[in-house]
C-alpha cells in the first residue's frame, strides 16, 4: 500500500523486448534480409511468432501466479489459452508459407486455431467484465458496445462482405470464412473489449485497472490488424511483414505487458522481495 | 476520529480504484455500520472492512483486499 514502485522490472523488460523485436524486424524486412523467398518469409513471420509466443507464455504464467480460488486465474487462463491458439495458428501459417511462399492453402489447419481463439479470448474478457458487476451496472457498456459492433459490421458489409460474396472464383467455404473472421473479430473481440473499457473508465487513475486497459489496447490492435489483413488479403495486396503485421506485434506485446502488470498489481510483492 | 475513518478509507482505496470508485466504496463502507459518519469509531472497523471486502474482492485477489484492510486498520488505530 505504500508509495513504492508498482511496476516490476519484468514488466518494463517485456515492453522493451516487444518494441526492440518489432523495430529490428521492420529494419530486417525492409532491407530484404533472408536471401531466398523462404528465408525472407521466415524473417517476416518471426516477430509475430516471438511476440505471440511471448504473450501466450506471459498469459499462462500469470494465470498460474494466482491461487485456484481467484477469478483472475480463470480470466488469465482463458486469455493465455486464446493467445496460445493464435500463436499455434501463426506458427502453422508461417510453416505453410515458408514451405510454399507462393501459395498458402486457405482454409488450412491454421484457420482452425485462429477461429477457436475467438470464443476463448471472448470468455476471458467477459469474465473480467462481469467481475465488476457488483460495482456498477453493466447494461450501458454492453448496449453501447453492441451498438458499435453493429455499426462496424454494417460498415464492413459494404467494404468487405459484398465483394467477398460477389467473388465468383472463391468457394463457398472461402467466402464463409472470409466473412466469419471479421464478424468474430467484431462480435467476440471488439464488443467485450469495448464494454470492458467502458467499465474501466469508472476506475480512472486506479492501478487495479491498469492490466485490463493494456489488454484492451492489445486486443484492439490485434482486431484491427485482423480486419485489415482480411480486406487486403482478399484484394491481393497483403504481404507478410507489411505495416498490418505491426498491429499483431504491438498487440501481442501489449497483452504480454498486461499479463505482467496483472501480477504486479494483484499479487503484491512482500516488502524487500525482488521482481 | 469519525471523519478520519472515511478519509482513511478514501485515501487507501484511491490509488487502487481511482478517486470516483473510491468515493463510492468509501461511502458504502462507512455507512455499513448504520451510524452517522460523526459517530464512527475504531469499533466499527470490522463492519467497514467487510463492506470493502465485498466491494473490491470480485475483481482482485484476497491478498490485495487483506492488505487494504490491514492498512486502513493500521492508520485508524495508529
């Protein structure tokens, strides 16, 4: 309770690592380091794998730092597992892309892991949101977030869904998945993240909300990158390692930082203990 | 002493939950004993602590709540 430093060295190191990995990757990708197509593809995928793997490890590690009876353990377990599913999806996608840089099959095993991450992450966010239900009514945040999700879906209808449905070369499954991704992003990531952010706004200045703020920012970045990827990939203008990927790199980094902050603020260190 | 208890609760909770929610929780907690603020004494701390526990516990750990209550008790009694 004293005014001692709240954030641990570990949290700062995770944030710094995420930024360094992203910055170095941008330089390497722009310089075309890697030689062959496969080499450059591997380099372009590395930052997503490193930051995504770090976020999954940090989420699961954080869950295990809390006792079984703590709600935070279940919330972080779901966030860790959801991020792990994304990491496995990214690893599978990278492998398929390195093996054949010209044509990655769609759908593939990677899509299974990407798709199951949605309900798992949504579960973690909703559990976090409902932990505040004794403190405030959650009706307004849920209604407002639902309205925003509906508007976003309507916006994507014109930009992305109609062109996908009109595509005569895509199979029905490809069209279905092409629409399912942004719908999942909006309704299972954006909606709970937005509702949680609105609930957290009551806790402005309070450090018990810091970790959730960071997670909300991280998942929002991941969601924006997902949607941009979907649109650009459909247009045939997406390239691995492009600016879109930075949304995933910084999003995963933010989730890892949020996990570390959760331990800092909810599992206070004993006086004199080292981080 | 009584006004001190309300302020102590507010002071301890503010860094954790922000000023707005700290005001809500402190108000609920110091009304829990069923007395006017001016009548609160250290003997009312168990009731106040219980209210704080019920308010804050759902979104944080038992360790944090125990630390909050210990700090309030220390500052009120000390």
